[in-house]
């Protein structure tokens, strides 16, 4: 694996408007102001996923709710109120199924993001953002070439990394100029 050192942002000129003062995309995404403006999100490397810890938390929350259903059903048995028993049992089953679906979905999302991360990182890490004309590019045209809007850039990174389904609906209308990626041969075959 060869990772060429990206040129420092100060030495990079925007190929779109010729302005200096472009910023490396990872730097923009780490910037709190950019987070507030939504720019960091528009240039995000990967979809946001619930952490393993959050997953456990959601599981525990679900189980507490299931416990409430079970308690209700039990109180129905004790006080001979079949409606409580049926309602409580139904609630417990629904919450159990719902919790499993949610937690498994989060696990799948985490696995998907992890699997695509090296590819996403390769395309994202060497990109620059020009605040002057709001475009994204790579110095020297590698690993991808051309001048993209933040939306096109996100679509490129997420599609290449296998996160295309995670893109919001508005990205359906975002088209990438042909010949943007010049990835290593075969890198697109496994998609
Ligand atoms: Zn520019």
C-alpha cells in the first residue's frame, strides 16, 4: 500500500477559481464552525452510526420496556383481568421484536460502515475544499479527478464505499461527471 503524502493546504491552488486558502477536507470536518454550518455533514466521510455502546443502551432500554409489558401481564394474571394479561403479553412481544430489529439493524449499519471505511477514507482524506467557489477537488487529480460540489463529493465517496443506500433522497438528482474516479484496476468490480 502506498499512501503519498498530501500537499499542505497552503500550497494548493483551487483549480476552479484559482484561489489559494483551500482547506483539507478532514480539517474542515473536524472544525466546530463547519459542523454548525452543516458543511462537515455535507463533506462527511461515512454515515453516522450508533456506536456499540449505544447499541447496548438501546437493547437495555428495550428490555426495560419489555419488563413493563411482562409486569402488566403478570398483574393481569394475579388480579384475574385477562385484558391486562393479553395486552401486557402483546406489548412485551412487540417490544421484544422491535428491540431485536432495531439493534440488529444498527449492528448491520456498523458492519457496513466498517467494511467500506478504507475505500471511503482513501477518497476523502486527500480532498480539499475551496470556500471561494464551494468546490471539492484532489490536488494532482488523485485518487479522483475533477471539481465537485460537496454533494457530488459525498455521493462519490459514499457510493464507492458501499454506502449509497444511506444517502438521503435528495442525492438521487446528484450526478457525477464521468471519469471522476481513477481507482486501481478492479477496485470497482466487487461493487
Ligand atoms: Zn475555488
